[in-house]
C-alpha cells in the first residue's frame, strides 16, 4: 500500500505487504523487505537494505549503504548512520542507538 506524495527512485525494490505512508522518500537502489511499515516523512537514502518485518517511525532517516536486519523498530525522528546487524531490536535518537 503506497499513500500519496511518496517518492520512489529508480531501481528501488519493495517487497510484499509493505505500507508506505505519505511524504516518504525511497532513493535509488534500495531494497525494502516484506511486511515493513515506512511511516510519514521517512527518508531512505540510496543503496539501503531494510529486511523483513521492520518498522520505521515517522520522520526517521536512514543513511546510504546501511543495512537494517529483520524485525527492527526505528524510533520516530531517529537518524540511522550505521547498519543494524542484529534482529528484533529498537533504536532511537540522533544518531540512533539501541535501547
């Protein structure tokens, strides 16, 4: 499900059962796994991999060439500047840290 005012650049791959809420941006060569939710005003930079069952809070930003493993929750307004290589965690803040 893709809502209004969403920008998706070239070569972005989006899995099954993904929700992308208004004003989100997904840049080129990014991969969004299955069952993810991308909230309002999220900014996903280029060459980002978000694996299955992830939740990105409203206004979060994901830096380029970052990998977010399955089941992770990114808090609202968080800035992820390095990969999250473990499953089922919550990260928040600027820069994002495990809580």
